[in-house]
C-alpha cells in the first residue's frame, strides 16, 4: 500500500500515528510551588526534654475506628501494643460500615458482584485510585466484617444491612446511580468504637489518651523506630516501637493550609470535626512520605431538605429548578454548591408518604414515612395551602416559582422529564395541599486524601521507596478515592478504615 493510501485510511478511521512522549517541563521552567508552614519540619525535640521512655512492639497513633482495629489486631497477633490518642476518648464518625461477603449478608441471601463494585468505584474515581487497594477491600472485607460481628454479637449490639430488603419498586438495574446492599449499620456509631475499645483493653493494649503525637523518629533513610508525644500536662514521652508504628490519625479537614493546597475546591468549608488537623500526614511528610496527587476528595453530606435526599423537586433562590433531583447525597451537594447562596429548597406536597418508597435507596434516602419522619417534617418545613402562599413564605420570586411548579407538574403528567431526565416514577405532580418546603444544609465530614502507599500499607517516599517501620490506615492512607466520594457503597470510608486498620496491625506485627 503506498503512502497516499495510508493517509486516506488514517483520515477515514480517525487513526493517529504514534507520537513521541511529550517532554516534561524542567523544574526551572515551572512556576515554583508555594511553601506552606506545615511542610517545614520542626526542629527535633531534644532528648533532654523526654520525660519518659515507653517500649512496645507496635505503637498505634490515633484511636478512631482504624486505630482501634489496628491496635486490636496487633494485640491479637501477640504483640505488645500501645495506643495513643490526643483526645480524651475514642473517636467515631458514622453509623455505616461497608463490607462484602459477611456472614450477615450470607444469612440474608445477599449476593454481591465484587468485580462490578470494583470497576464502578474505579470509574467513579476517574481511574485515579489504586485498583489493587480497592480489590484488597472488596475481597478481604468479609472476613473483617465477621471479625467485627464476633465482637458486636458478644456485646449484644444489633447490626443490620441498611435498606434491606429494598422496597418492591427498587431495581438496581434501572438506577441512575447503583446502590449495593453492603452497609452494615449500627444505630449508634460510638457503640462500635466502644466495642472495639473494650476488646482492645481486654487484650492488654496500654492506652494513652490526651497524648498527642508530635514527631516520628527516623534517622536519615533508616526505619521508623518510634514517636515522641506530648501529654496533657505538657510532658514529652518517647514511645519506642520494636516492630512498627501504625499511623491512623484521621484527615486534615480542619487544617486551613492543607485544605488550601490539597482540597482547594472545599477550602471555604470548616470541617465539623475539630480534631481533624492532619497531624499524621504532616509527621509522615516530615520524614519523607509523599501525599498522593490532588485535588483530594472531600466527603460532603447534607440533606436537600426535610425529606433528606429523596428525589423531590428542588429550586434555587431564584425559584428555578436546576438539576435531576434523583442523585446521591454527595452528588446532590455538588450541584447545590453552584447555586446562588449555595442554598436551595426542597418542595413536596401531602402525598409524600405514599411517594417515598418509590424514591430509591441509599445514603440520605427515606423509604418509609414513620411517625418520627412525619413529626420532623411538621417541625422543620414551611407549610402552605397554595403555591403562591408557599412562595411568599419561602421569599422566592412568586411568578418564577409558580411557573417552575407548573412546568414540573406538566412533565409529571407527561411521564417524561424533558428538562433533566429524572425517571418518571420519581416525578410526581405537586398538586395536593398542604404544600411543604424546607431548606438544605451540608457539612464537610472528612477529606479522603492521604499519603502514597504500597499494597502492604507502607508509605512511599518521592522515589517510591518504602519507608520501613510504619504502616498507614484510615484517612492517612491515600490512593483509595478521587474526584468525589462514592455513596454507591454507603459506609465505604468506615469499612475501609476498619479493614485496612486490621490489616495494618497484622502487617506491623509480621513486618511484611
């Protein structure tokens, strides 16, 4: 074939000839990065300032569910273990824990396609997470769930699979966003943390609360040998780890500088968790660990209105509809953040108890209008007997709001959302007074960004070399999330924290 024919074929089929790799910019050609204060290592704490030395085999820093799981698994493996926490008690952040393959799921006959979840999580993260870590959770979390269930069963704690069985109208195959029945739910998150702590203490782990880790101990490129911490009265204590440190200090959502650098899109929000100051991230970076590329993933949750994130009409402060309301709680906030005043109203009518079972399942969804739900709607929602009166109470442009509701009702009767594509069974006319409306609210719960790790949960330096003597779990561990937090698996952050915490503790003992 002559060259002219090749040119013709390449034009027809859109073929592009191989290109040489684009040369990377040299450092001198780049705009220098701003140096933040948190990136500057502090002066070493002098040995003369150390009040006491405590020797252990494994030292776990942070008593959230990742750290508790790490301390317990290390102790169960026979290691002399110490647990440090800067606050006065254990830390807990949510009710839901995502696992695949637990005995509870097996008992209920729940079958999960792990490959489907793995690939959907990778797709949701734009292929940026490390799929090997996602697979570690998907394939191993069932054993971790059973390990946890052994403890909750013994403590008499009820754990259920949330939203299971689903309402008859639910069909995952037709969902805009899939939802998987993997959420192991306990009605009080602190009970799970307390259950873990009780078992930690039974295994002989020595706990140091009100003791804040300050500096990891590492000489040049040697292994990490311990950590210096400061107790409530200001004394410095040195904890020597014969085997390893496990770093589980949570996220950095309340560190303004770290938010500005790694999560600038959400830096306007103050974290609702005051203890999330990035201590572990900073200490690890000071000894050579590297943050995963940003921007990092914020976990921002909040209700669209009195009926949480059920798929009822939403309007912004201009009185206009602005999205398909049938989206998960995190995706819903993404749209709300871009509306005037970052504020919207959820609008529905008196038929809502009959409509809720058709609005899907998942985080922020309500499937039954219980007496409690009805009472809360009565207490927090604005109510009116006409759309015009509702608009006045909402302080919206009356004619615009009336036109929005009229259009929405027309689409509902048509059975096709020509404006935003919401499925017809979640598109019902607002026509039965009284009419209700309530405002949204949302909060930054955590930032899901951490340090680069390998499959053994060890941090890596700038040359991708392993930093020995330290393991990561919880939100110090990177490479799990990107772009947005995926609520198709409610409780995924907690499930990963417990699972990888347990694995990090075991690895610290065996020094894999």
